[in-house]
């Protein structure tokens, strides 16, 4: 992979990570869930690129786990929040 393409990709992922962190710190629950999902995708992409560049054999496996655990965690969190909002009313 070209060195400049790698640097540009890392810079773009850094900008995406900062914007997802900004979403995570908003008070709305939907923004937190969107930010968490975006951060999971960004971290998995970062791991795949690093594992391809530095020949790390388990990088794709960890990225796949993060891509599966991200939506599962989001669904579990939304179910818990739904139960809590039903108990309040």
C-alpha cells in the first residue's frame, strides 16, 4: 500500500473517530448509540488496515469481533433503556 494512502486513511479515520466521540457525549440516547456504532466501525477498519500493513495475523479476527459486538451491545443497551422507560411511566 502506498505510504501516502495509508497516512490519508489514518487521518480520515481520526477525523471520523473525533466526530463519533462528539456524538457520544451528547445527551440524547440516540446520538450515543449512533456514535458508538460509528466508533465500532472506525476501530474495526483501523485494525484491518494495521493488520494488513504490519502482517498481524489476528487483526481481522479482532475487527470481526468488534463489528459483531458493536450492534449486539447497541441492541442490548436499547432494550435496557426501553425497560427503564416503561417502569418510569
